[in-house]
């Protein structure tokens, strides 16, 4: 089987999310090719896993990889926010939840959907092929100001205005449909010294489009809220983020849920009588060791945060 993605922080994830009793249930919210799930299933013989992925093509790879674990692994072809909102497992609540928010190398190398500026593919970027709007739809139809705002907000791209202006000019001549075509537009729109920096000048714009097409940040926020509700008290939830926008959402949510007081800061005395819902187990995000970064360069930006649920919140 041709596996192209290497899961990051495997040892750290296993250490921090190790089951503490027999028969626990882990929900792997971003199954991908099944790397993390395989590590858990092989390391903890009594652990059961539910694997989620919105892309049935990459999930098919995981199903082959994990076939030997039989009924210990169940698969759901669904976005995590939808799964936790509808929660099809009934009264069976998870002890462990893992989110790995990185886009699999599979999507860059094998999906053919235009995630990489280094390939000449249709400008699509849908993690689930059934989504209504593609990257090409955004690039060819959004007004210039909306394009610039999207590239700046989701890509943190300082030349967002110049890039948006160049996109609008180019699409007035012909529809932008391919990644190579789009990459060239970005390349020619930015200053010359920016073209030869640490990363390709299209990196942040491609990221911004992918986030917008798949609604990644909104899905993350709703997934965290719904996942925490179904997690058992005493259970643990971990999230691996790969860029600052994701990590900021995770860090803020975990911090808010760990507070004992939710009164407005201007109140001199606590009146809410609140109690923390979670305990943060990683005061600072866990980062990959230099040895892992050397062996697996995409891991360099990974940040792993973990909480332990203390109690269910009152409805």
C-alpha cells in the first residue's frame, strides 16, 4: 500500500492521550490515511477507534491500512462538526478525542484537486468533492475587495491587495482554472525580493483559498464545542494545529473552558459561582523535536494542545 503522509508527533500524542483503562473509545476526527489511528490500535490492544473523514477517497486508503484491526475500528464518512452535532453513537461516549488539523500530503500529491502550487491541476481545493463552491469559483467570482480580505484574513498575506488586483485583471482576460495559471499570477504580482523568500509567494494565498472553500475555521470552532459536550468527564481531547489561525482558536477555547470565573473583568467580586469545565494539560503547546523536523519537514509548524474534561456543563 502506498502511504504518502507521515503523521506528526506520534510519540507525544500517544503519551498524552494514552488510555487509562481497558476498552476505552478514541474518536480520530481527522483520520486521513490512518497514521495516528494505527499507532493507537497497535499500541493499546483493548482500545477501540472511530475514524472520521469527509473525503471518502482518502478514507478508502485508511480502511485498507487498518483492515487487520477488524471491529476495533469503525469508519464514518463525515465532517467532524456534523458528526458531533448529530452524534450517531447514542449513549456511547468517547474517552479520547484527537484532531489533527493538517491537510494530508495525500491531498497535495494524489487527490488531483489543486492543493499544491507545484502541480498543474484543476483549481478546486475541496476536501470533500461534493462541496458546492470550488477555489476556481471564488477566484473568478468574488469582488476584488472580498478577495483581498479573504487572502489577508485566512492567509495572513501582506500583499493581499496586490494579489487580488492581479487576479481580477487576469480573470478579465480569461477564466482562471488551473493551479499553474493561478500560481503564475501570484508570482508576477508580488515584489521580486518576495519571490525568493523562505516560502513560495503563493503559499499563503493557496492556504487562504483552501480554508475558505472548506470552511475550516468555522468547522473547527463548532467541532470543539460539540466534541467537548460528548466527551466523557475524565476524558481527554487533543488538537494538533499547523498555523496560527487554527492554534489561536484552540488555545482561546481551551483557556476559556478552564476558567473558574466567567464574570466580566470589571466586576470586583466573582458572582457567577462558576467552575472550570476542563484542565489544560499542556501549559505550552507541544512542538516536534528537531529530529522529527529533520525527518519530516512538514511537522515543523505543528502545535499540540491537550485538555482533560472535569465535568459536564449544565445545559
